[in-house]
C-alpha cells in the first residue's frame, strides 16, 4: 500500500480525521497508535490499527483482532473499564485503517503512579481490591483481558480509581478464533507458567490455548509485585524457555525480601497470586478481593507509611517528561522500570537465581544494584533514533524499503 493513501503513523497533531481533531499522540505499540482528540468540545481517545485489511495476511489478522476488541468492549459497561463510543475507518470508509473511539481517561498509568505518587500499602491494597472486582466482572462476562500489566491500567486523576484499558489482546467465549496454537499478542514476561509450558510443549498448529481467569490473575500478581518492590521477581526480558526456568528456579523471592516496608499480609497475598500451580492461586477476582478487604480491615497505622522514599529533588524531572516523549509507551515503561533503583530501599538485593549465589555487597552505601547503571542517553538522541527506527520499519512493511 502506498503512502499516498495515508497511514496512522504519519498523522500529526492538529490534523482532522472525520469529525475529530487530533491533539496529541499518547502512545504507540506494535499494533496500534493512540491519539488524544477533540470533537464537539469533548476529549476522546482514538486508537488506530497500524495494519489495514489490504496489508497482506498480517493486516487481515490485525483488522480481525481490532473488530474482536470492539466486540469485547461492547459487552461490558463498568466504571473501571474504558468505554467504547464507536469505531470507523480512515482514510477510506471501506478499506481504511480501523480506529476505535473511546473515552479519554486522564491520569497516569499504574506504573507511573507507583513511581510518582509514592503510595502507601493501604492505597495499593485498595486499588488492587478494586482491580480484583473489575477482573471478576469481566471474567464472569466470559472475557479474558490477556495483557494485564501496569501500562494497561490508568489511575484516573479525578478520583484515583483504576481503569482497565487496551483490550487489543482480549478474548471472549463467543469470539471466533483468529490465531492458531500460538499465544495471542501480549507481553511474554507477564504470562503464566502454564501458558509458557503450553507454548513450549505444543508446536504451531496444535489446539488453541484456552485462557483462564487464573492467567489474568497471575499477570495481576506480577503487576502487584512491581508496585510493591519496583522490581520483577525474575528477569523479564528473557525468551519463553528462560522465563519458565526463571519462574521455576526463583522460589521464595518475596516482596518483603526486596522491600521490608511491604506488610506481611500484602506480601502473602502477592505470593499466592504468583504460585506456580494455577490450582493454588486465587481462582476468581472475588476471592482476591475478599482477602484484600480482610487485610485492610485489620491493617494497623503502619500501612499509611509510603512504600518508598521520595527521589531527590534534582531527579524529579527526567528525560521521560511528556514534553520529550516520543510516543513509544512500551519503551518508556521499560526505561522507567530499569531506573527502579530510585525506589528501592537501600541494601535491597538485585535479581538472583538458584544457580547463582548472592554476592556480598561492597562496603559503604548500596542502592541494591549489582553494578551502577550507565548514564541515560540524552533525550534528543533517544527520540531521534526511536523515530528513525520506527520510520524504517514501517517503510519496510509498506514495501517501500528493503533490508540489505
């Protein structure tokens, strides 16, 4: 497809798409890009698919997945689930790229909120109790989100309540199958042990993996672990086989062992969410909600202490400021979590595994890192490189440039 027909990545703020005026690009991932837009005096979020129905077999699958997202969101009306207002095609009403019109939820992602708001254990428990009820609602409606993580949860600025967004990988009981036995698009490091085992033991083309509520709840447990510790229980960037090995070998890596400020009751709830066997985890969100509510009722005043110290004033503004953001939300999240040492308690241990004995810390103060991180790349260099890589990738996908 030629660029003359227009492509969502080429859209710029202040352009008009139908009745919508684009204001700002909010995020860009592998399958979609999201804009803040205005129509009739109201703000909405427009989510554009990056492939159209004419863009080869991959484009047809993305188109079908976007229509499945429409079907899923039409089934749910809930204050903690982003609302769908409609969908259209652009620039051609028949063959153009699908885009969804959704409520704009103003506020930080859960990942950003955990870093910037310095929440207390009580605030975290209340927020995750509400998320537990939200997951219970969508699961009882036959929906599986299949990509639960901090960047897909918005903490609404108006009332500090969580809102679940990005149902692009979701599924429901009556939806047609789009993919074969492979796992659907999602984030590998947030997948459950049973899904990783299926992925490794079943070659392409075999029976389709059937997601269960326990898969989503495992992902929620990883998200809770990150919020409580600023860390991941195992290195998240590994391939599937190594991820499964990490899950099996790193036992007993409790949230309290990384951050002693985590209350024991909250630590135990997180540990149950992350058990290797699905039968030993919470089976539904309502069960998780009951335990979180009981823990909150018994919580002493120590639950009102921030889980982390505030960063030094000179580190309060970084190259991740919105003024310098290039739109790649996933890359920004990885960079922010890589700098999670700002949030750790002094002396906390770095990643460890059963096969690697811990190394004693050197004398003097420690930030909980195995080695100091290199200085961050200047924001203008990172931004230029990110846009160049994205532009070259899409020129190749559109057939206007070849490798080599």
